[in-house]
């Protein structure tokens, strides 16, 4: 989270603990903006937070789940197409493995 003095534009940063609590100390009196950000959540901005001498200012923020965006890019070459017969052909490559040997009688049994 970022706490920014709106008069001087001086920013202080803090991280919440596991309970979601935070503390930013030694702020000069003035008006502040509090911005919270977290992965997977929408950022929240609270303006006009007053900090006075000898007092504690409390800002409670409820984080809203952000939109999940995913971009998938697929690139592939067009398959080889025999336009005369509409047959599609492709080459299969296997590396690091050996194919099992079949006898002619075994190949017929696989059909």
C-alpha cells in the first residue's frame, strides 16, 4: 500500500501482515491518499484522509477480487493438404524413443 501526502506528494509504503493490518508511522500532519494494491485484486484509492498531531487515523479498505485476464496465443503452420484428393498429410517425429516392432500378423490384428 502507498500513503501519499497530497500537499507534498511525499509517499510512504507499507505491507500488511497476515491479518491485513498495517501501520505507517511518522507522517507529518496533512491530507493523504491511501492506495492499496494486491495481485488478483482491484486497486483501491481512498482520498482526503486527515492526519492530525497526536492522533491515529484509521483507514479500512475492502479489497475486491479483480478480473482475471488470460491471453493465449497459438501459432501453427497450416497442414499439408492435397487439393486434388482432400488428403491431409503430416510428419510425425519422435525423439528419444524407439517404436515397437510389429510383425505383419500383429499389424493385421491391430485393425
